[in-house]
C-alpha cells in the first residue's frame, strides 16, 4: 500500500485548520483546568491545607509522562509541559488563598488624589492583575505625581489620559510630554459614578453637588435634572466625598465612586448617573525607564509627532502606517502652546518599537515629520495577538517594499544616523512662517549681533525686509568668551526682537545658551540658535531637541564636520527634525581673519546630510570688508542660506562691531547676491 502523494496547498490549509482547532481545544481545556484549580484552592482554604504538595505533584507528572509515552509522545516534552501546568496551578491557588509563599513584589505608585480616587482604583486593577502589591504616593496635582517619579520617590505614576465620554485630559498629555517619562503600561478602568450623601440625605432635598469637572462632563445629563442644585466644582472626586462627610449636611452631595462611599461612610443616593453606561477612563502608567516587552506579548506603542501645516501632511504621515499594515488605535491632537499654527498628534498603534515593521515605520516618519518622539511601547491587555499569516506567498504591495528596503545608514558608524543621507535621501526643508530653508531659494538671515535698543533693532529689521531678507537675527543672550563683555539684554531684548520681526513680517532667530532657557525662548522666537561655543553642550542640544521650533546649529569653532553632525543628532534623536547647520569659520593657524571660513564644509555636508546648510561669513571674517566676497562665495558653492551681522552704527556696537555691515553695505550685498534690484 503506497498512497504517499505530496499534500497540495489546499491540503496544507486544511491541516493547519485542524491544528488551529486542536490548539483551541487545548486552550479551552487549560482554562477548564484552571477553574478546577481554583475549586481546589477553595477546598484547601476551608480545610486549611497547604497549597503545595510536592510528592503529589511529582506523582502526577510521572503519571502524565507514562500516559504520554503510550501515545508516542516524548517524555521530556510531557515533563516540561506538565511542570509548567502544575506550577501555574500552584501559583493560581496561592494567589487565590492570598498566602503566596514568595513575598509579592511591591511597587510604589504615584497618583493624583486620595484614597478612593479613580486613579487609585485603576492602579489597583492594573497591579492586582500583575500580582504586585502597591504603596501609594498621593500627590495633590498631576505634576506632583510625575515629579515624585522623577525624584525617584515612586516607581511609576498612574495618570488618567482620556475618557470615553469627556475626551482627552489635555493637561496630562502636556505634562507627560514635558516630563520625558516613558509609557510602560495602560489600563482601561470602568468609571461608575455615584451620587453620595450623608446618611438620611435624599435627592429631592439636595441643594449643592460637589463635583470634579470631568465628572460634571460625564454626568451632565443627570446633573441637568437636578435643577434645584448648584454644581460646585471640586478638584478631586474622592476628596469631594470626604468634604461632604466633614460638612455632615443632608443638602449636599458629591459625585464619586462607590468605594469612596464606603471609605467615608456615605450613602449611595443614586448609581448609574453617567451619560453613558460605558464610561471608561484610560490611565497611563509612566516610569523613568522604558518597559521591556517580551516577544510574543501583544503590545501597543504611543508616539507624538508634529507634521507641519502643508496640505496633506497628516494624511501622508498616516499613510506610512497604512502601507506597513500597522493598526492605529488612537489619534488625538493638541495645539502646541505658543505656536498656534501647529498641532501635536498623539498616536497609539499596535506593535512595539523592537518589531521590524514598527522600526521601519518610525524611520520613515522621521524623514517626513517635523517632530517625532516615542513615548513608549508596552504590553496592552486591550489587544489580541496578530493572527499568523496564512498565505503561502504574499506579494508585497507597492510602497511596502520601500519600507522594508531601508538603506543601511551610511552615517551610523560615524555616530549619527538620523542626520545622514543614508537615512534620508531627500533634502530636508525647514519651514518657518512661509520661509523655506533648504529649498531652491537662497535664504538671507541678517540682524544685529546683539539687540541693544528698540531703535537699533527696528532699523535693522526695516533694512532686512526692504532689501529682500527673510529672517531677522538678533542676539539676546550672548555667549561671550569673557565674562566682562556685554552679555545681552536677555528676555527684554527678545521682546524687542519679536516685535521688530512682527512689525516687518520677518520670523526671528535668536541664540539660546542654557537648557533652562529653551522653553522661554521657544515661546517667543521662531528659530532657536545654538552657537559655536555651545555646539557640544549636550544638555542644551537635547533640550532644543524637545522644543517645537526649528534649530540653527552653528559649527563649533574647533569641531570637525562629523562632530557637527553628531551634535545635530542630539537634537534629532530627541524628536525635533527641523534642524539646519551653519558654517561660521574654524580655528586654524591663519590669523589674518578672525576664523577661517571652511567653504568646503558646504559641499561635504551636502553629501553627508539631508539637513540644510547655511554660511555665516561675518563671524568667519571678523572684518566687514571681507563679508561680501565670502558671502558671494558661499552662494556660489551651494549654501542654502547666508547669515550676516548688520548694525545701523557699527562703531558703537556693543558686540562684534568690526564685522557688522553698515546698513548701506548690506543693501549693496543683497543686490550683489541677486536680491531686489
Ligand atoms: C552669533 O551668531 O550671534 C554668534 C554668537 O555666533 P557664533 O556662535 O558663531 O560665534
Ligand atoms: Mn556676533
């Protein structure tokens, strides 16, 4: 008898279906077995017997091995599988009996709110499932809860981020982004709002209801029926319960959880008062270190990005996920504070950063967007594992190949990647208020080395605009080599610079010299400048990488071009992709000029990086009469832009007077470069 025909593709499908069915049966049986383990635990609890009986466990395993051998199964396999099953059963019983012989792992969790708050209830749900016991750090505000983690007083913070009825909790989004904490988990918690009063209170007698604004939004329909009641906003749901306990007044009530009623000895006057029965809040678990997600565990990744405001920008970014067949599960937008024309998009999608396709998508996105930060990958209970691909052969759709054929980055061996041509072939165009740096047109940046007075900066802005310049430069914080030199007028100067820019419709660029000032300067200036003396101030670079403003990075006066690109990488790797570079002269043995303008930097950088490159001949020359020829040379060699210092009266300038062009000289230079005329 020989009917050994090879199975065809159809048969294989059939066999796989059979295997799936068997696996489903095995899982069903394991679940049934688990239910029995719990029944045994109950019995043991009643009769107070220990949860472990090692000799019985060994007998059981021996018996299974023997039966397995009857079925021609490998004894080692049966041994391993049943040991796992028995251990799991013992663990289930121990957990049930609450007398786990191993001490439970303990975590310190920072939450906003007191005992009985939804944050605490959600944390309990999350950590109970993990078999972890919890100590709480109870903070007054969300920011305090985050700070507790940053100060290492808590392992994680658990913070509400969105609700199915009232939407995103924007304050938490903003705080989490600023905090640099990693998302390591999330939990969906069912909120069951109740109306709580003291014993004997009745709904018809109520005159006031204490209520958290989120709860007001979620129970608005119920509250609208309580016409005789005033709604008093309260910062915390559980605290509102505590408050009415203290008031001991039957005319006041609070909206909080049933647990809060129990905790504060209150009566539940009404349940099910939310507009929607399905009222869930999603909490984020955040920690200082990213989570490690084991292979095979369903995971979710949260990112934040800014896409710029050209038509279709968001769609193009989302298409990257679509092409890679990655499921988006959440998209939320937030305005960027002080930057009203831009939005930040928060996205959650299936998969983890270590997945190949996710890695490829993130790489593609960094080439496209203005800002991108991964907030974290974490196991998620909401997700189901992806089904195993069935098709014997799948033809990759157009575009998908582009994602999988990521060129290895030529720069990674040199210590930079995101800035390299290998990462992104196309030139980056840095856009700011309609000015495109890195596009086809030469961009002129000009202004005083230091903003000294209102009249001075206004006179400079006027000539920049009239002569065809695009961006106004002005130093407010001056990084002077000597502490005795003029240090700049700081924020007062920034106000003047911004006003002058507005008056003439010019975006402004100014230098920021310390990480602490990045936020303050980014609030006002359109472009952040990092100067030659700070090119390797890594904390400053990182802070600028977290800002939502383009950054002009000047080459360190003794730095190689690869070091410049590594410095840029500090900015890019924090999320900010809007970076352009500036060659401003380097130190050589030549003393005839202040620095030696390294014009070869332009073509070399253009080979190595997709980032725009501009040239500053003023600081290179140190002498106003040399500025024009060097600027013309920069234009000829392919710089995307030129930055020069100008001053209405260079003789009286408080810094860099000798190299500053007079306003008439600047007009002439602009004509020579082909502007106006
Ligand atoms: C400047 O551009 O104002 C400046 C201080 O330049 P650098 O950092 O190149 O010296
Ligand atoms: Mn200067």
